[in-house]
C-alpha cells in the first residue's frame, strides 16, 4: 500500500472503531497505522483484516508520543472521551471524537480549551449529517421547497437490549449517561442541522419501559424533548432506546410551502404534484448499518480534505458538536427536574 499523508491511531477496538478504520482507509489521504486497546490483539491479524499495516499498543501515551501519528480517533468507552481528547490535543494530534464529547458541560469546555490552545483540527461523530438521508433533506430545505419550516421532529427509535454488544456498558449511567447522550443525540443533532441551533427554551420528559430487558438500565431509556427556537418555531425529538421492532430514524418537517416525511415530499413549489399522494425521494435511509458506514465514508473524506487544506471541516467540527451538546445537557436537566420515581411492573 502506498503511504498516505495522514497516519491515524485508533483508541479502542469495537464496532465503531471497525467502521472508522474502514472509512479512514478508504480515503486517499489517510490510513490507520496503530490501534490502542487493552485487549490482546494480534497486529498481523488486524493488518490482514483491515488491509493496511497496523501496530498495536496498550497505553494511550505510546500512541500520543509517536511522531508518526498525525490524527487520533477516539472510539473508547464514552466516559473516557473527554480526558483522552484533551490528552491527544495537548500532544498536538488532530482529533476524531466519537460522541458524546463528555458527560458534563464543564468537561466539554475543557476539551474546547485544549483544542483551541493546541490549534488542532477536529471531527466529531455526528456522521448522520453526512448521510444520504440528511444531505437530501437539507438540500430540499436549502432550495426552498418547504418554504419556512415552523415545525420539525426527528426521532430515534431502537432497542438497545441484551442482544446488542453495547448493552453491557450502555446500561450504566457512567457510560451511557442518558437516552439522549447515548444515542438520541443523533436525532437532536439532525434537527438542529435542519432548523438551526438558535434555541431559546428546552423542555424534556423521560420514562422507562416495563420490559425486563431494560430493567438493568440505570437511567430512563426513553425521553421526549420539545424545543422552542428564538424566532418562535418549535421542534421535537424522541429518543427511544427500548423500542421493539426495526431501528427507525424518523424525520418530519412542516413548512409554509411543503412537508417532508422521511423520504416523502410534497411542495407547492413543484407545480402539478398530486396533493393526494407523496412524491418519493431516492435516498438511503438511516435505518441500516450500511447507511451509517457510508455516512462515515463521506464524513471522514470531508475531514481529511479540510485537514489537508488547513481549514476547519464543515458540519461536524467541535464547534458544531458543542452547540448540540449544550442542548442535550439542557434537555437532560429539564427531564431530571420533571422526573417521577421509577415504577416497576
């Protein structure tokens, strides 16, 4: 394999790191050359599996002091993201950080300060902004086909139960945090991307499933958040980690000139449309692993292209992610104030 411009070290080795490695190696600008993991990984097997020479280290310091590593991709347990991102920034490494950035706003600010002081570039794991579904949705909005959106909802429905690999750590509040921080943040981030981040009021409620599969969760598995924007528009995000049935990423936007419902559209700006039927948009929906993998491909290509040119990437920089996290923490604080004691069936 011909050497590329940016060598990337991965922290952690699970499903998401595998998706990162595949997407990074697909870029003409970058390649994964090291993995930091507490697990006993065979570097030869790892290299064969991922198609590039990869060494294995067991301490973060070994990765951060390696002068050949230009970028660190943090795919570890969520409770370690902030401290590892700060350490990597201080070591002068550019950053790819899986969400969440941190579990507190103070820790988010500490990450922001470390990145600013080190003048390194960042990419945060809100890859849905680069998905086919959200890119087409944003294009529909930007071309005025919906007019002025006054109501929007983006919902995350998935059953993260015992059959999911992340269940064993996601059930802990110290690792999952909340329904929004754990996974529903993608829906909230997509809503803010479509409607803007000028939020004035946040109100949220949460609840628990009575199914025994979700009894081990140390935090409520379902939340609903209502946003009021400064200009009077409203939005809603449901974050449901205890849903039975296929994974669903639901988008519904209502504007002065049209409506978008997932991959269906009606617009008064398209003369001759039958008002009794939807027009279907040809786009990959965010309801499959492959759609997520393709989102990573587009996101990381944008990051390395921006890094090569020396400018901040668009859509999923640290600044973009901080705006989303600020709303997440406001929603979780609201839900805690509104909380009722948990009732068992």
